[in-house]
C-alpha cells in the first residue's frame, strides 16, 4: 500500500441524483418515467465524465432506484443515499411534482434542482414551487433552469444548465469533503498573527470539521526517537541531494553555517517533512515499527505549522516541509498536495483548502507584501509597466513556503499552468525542481537555520487570490481577487526583489479592475485586503468560490467576478436583487452556519 492509498482509504462522498415525477398513475406518471430517468442518468454521466476526486478518480453518482413521486419514494431515496455516502444531491424533473412531498429535506446536504424548460410539461412550475418550499423551511437550494425552451424528447443538457450543474457539484463536493475532517494545529500562535488563533467554533459550525492540536515538541520527539520510516528517509535524502539545488547563502559571512551544519539542517528538514505528513494522514509503516498510536495520524485534510519563533529560534525553519508538502510531488512521485499553512495561519489554510478542493491543484501561500504603483516602478527601475500590469502590481512573497508548482513550469497548449497531479508529467516535475533553488535561511529571521525555496512565478497565468477573515460579531467573511501573474524584465524584477528578501519565492500579480468597489485600483485591492496572507489558485475560480461560500453561509465582501457568473441558492434573491452583496450578508445571517 502506498502512502497515497492509505491517505484516501475512506470513501469519498458521492452525488445523489433524485429524479422526481408527477405521482398521478394511470397515464401521467407512466408517460414521464423514461424522460425523467433519462435526465437523471445524463446528469450522472456528465458529472462523472467532468469532475474528479482529489486522488484523480472520477466523481461517483448514485441515482435513486426509482422516480420519486411522493414522500415514500423520497424516503427510500434518502435511505439509499445514507447507505451510499452521498454528500450532495441534485433533483431533476421535466414535469410538475408534489413539492414538499418530493423535496430533499436534508438540512446540511447541499442540494440543487434542475427543472426542465419545456412546454409539454410544467417543469418550471415545480422548480418554482419546490424552491419556495425550500426557502420557507429554511433549507436553501440552488435552482437550475435553462434559458432556452427544449423539446420534450430532447435529452441533451444545454450549455448554461451544464455550467450550473458542474459549478454546484464542484462546490457541493468541496463542502462535503471537508465534513468530518480535521485541521491540525502544530504549535500555536505565530508572532501574534490573528489567523493562527485557531477558532474551533468556526471550523465546527461552518465547515463541519474538528480541530486537532500537537505541540511542536512532537517533531523533536519523533526526530530523536526516530519515529519515522527510516527506509523512506534514506530514499528522501538521496532524492533531495539529487533534485534540490542549494542556492547562494545571503547571510553575512560571519553568520553563515559551515558545511557540516548545513548538511545536518538538510537531514533535519527532510525528517520534518516526513513527520508532518505522518501527523496529518498517518502512516501504516509506523505501526510495523511499533508505533501504533502514531501510525493513526490526525485525519487532517489541512494543517498549520507555527514555526516562528519558538521553533525557528533554535531549529531549522519549516519552509522546506511546507513547500514540498504543498507541492504535487515529492520523493515518492506525483501525488495530491498535503496542505500546510505557514505560521499556523488557519484562516489562510482554509483559503488554501477551498482552492485545492475546487481545482485539485497546488496552492501558493504568500504574503500580500507590497503594492507597486506604475509611478513607483518607474522611479525605482525606469521601467513603464504595461499590459495587465499597467495599473500596478502586487508583490506576493513569503518565506519560501509556496508550492513548487507555483513556478509555472507546467504547461498546457504552450502556456504556463498549474495542473492536478495526475496530469503533470515527469519532465514538468523536473522543470519545477530546476526552477527552484533552496537558499540558506536568513538567520536574522531564522536563528536555527533551514532552507527557503527561491523561485519566480511565470507570468501570463490566470489566478485567483483568496482570503477568509473572521470579524467579531459578524463571523467569517470571504474575499477574492481574480487577475494574472505578470512577467517583469529581469533587471526590474531583480531591483524590486532586492528591496525585500531575495531568498524567497516571488509572484507578481495584477488583479483585474472593474471600476467599482475595491476594484477601482490595484492600490485599493491591496488596501482592502483583510490580512497579511493570501492563497493563490490557478484559474479564475471566483464564481466557484462564491457558490461554495453560499453553501457554507459565508458572505463575500470583495470580488471581481462578473455578475452573470454568480450562482447562489435561489432564496438569496428574497433578500434583495438590486444589491446582491447586501443580500448575501442578510441571507447568510438568517440561515446561519451550515452545521449550527
């Protein structure tokens, strides 16, 4: 059994498809059975063909055993779904059905209804009636209704319906996959960063997750008592020596470590990487070595490592473990990232988790460090910003903890991308490794040494920067900014990069401006950002994030997603249609956390 197999040894949640039908027999129901079930199977086929689980396998759907014409069959479908680990449901129908008798009454399972737009039968009438019932009962549901009328025998799924089915399914599965998982806090609060004050009520009530805690001294114990796989350690160290290039030491000469000390630091950070992974997901090899309790792990889908300062003042920093675990590959080959938040910033860890579950790609953890105006860049370098960067750029940079996928050294159709691990080639893994140097840590920051990843993200990639914030009296709030990574001339990058710590990875980011709200200028995007960290995902995934936030009842205070792409439960419109942002706040407040 590989560690990847062990990590995913529990079944993923499935999507339940509920074909509802007019319950009247002796002609009406009989005439609709085939069309209704065909709608259900076509939705299941679409989802399984287009969507994947974190291990790369196709998403599985469970279609109800029969059409649902009343409460008895609704109960039978619910029982089937309960046995089948269904975490999301989609109801489909081409006709009128008895709303409250056929609806899904599960309050904490994301649900959507597709009402067929056809004139032969009133599918739209049922859709409106059952969505009204959902709103009245306080169980928000997503309504899907195609713009164009279809013929009764048409079995195709229109493009606009298809888009909403997939968007809802991605977001619904993301919510379902978090439920029952854990956030593992390794250490406590880092340097007074509020995001590392782990709020267990938020995790429990909004995400359905639990919290696990270990002290950083657990790493010391496992290193000293050799509670890790020694054979894997030999493999890992050899791989690191072959593939991880040590860069120049920027420390003053009198503060630089000798070669013997640097080699010990390499050995330590490799062991730290193994140990943190084992703390998160467990490792059956540890049981073979006599460490049955440690072999279990903490069932953590995401973790955070405090590091600064109690650990880094005397031991090598966590940059290597964070960068490598957050990447889509290591000495064992390609695999899904193990999400680790720098400085135990649990809120940025959740932001990374959202992006990872929606895209199945690695996430770039970064400080939202500096706004560079066109005037400032011109003054310092003589260069005039242009293209997507013409209005200014944000320098996203942190102490070497960003995933190596963030180099942009993977490609699709000749353009830089971040891919799910199952699409990455061995050649692309090598490109990411070669584009990264491991710089001896700045001992002014990290007295215990260690190594920080140093790379420059390729420009031209569509990306979305996300941050979850907590506000007393309000609760969680999500913000996001879609934009593009930017290439700068080498001398311009070098000049700007030297003004901060050049041993860390840099991503130059230009958000898309809309002319309103926080997106009137790049400066205002920086000015309105809610914390010092952000998580960067490949692709413009803002619409999926907004859908996911509405499922979890988390309002979105800042985004630049076109209004036509926003998809929330139909009941949100009952809170106002002229100001969707205000309506979002009111709806989330009234319906409350998903698992309250």
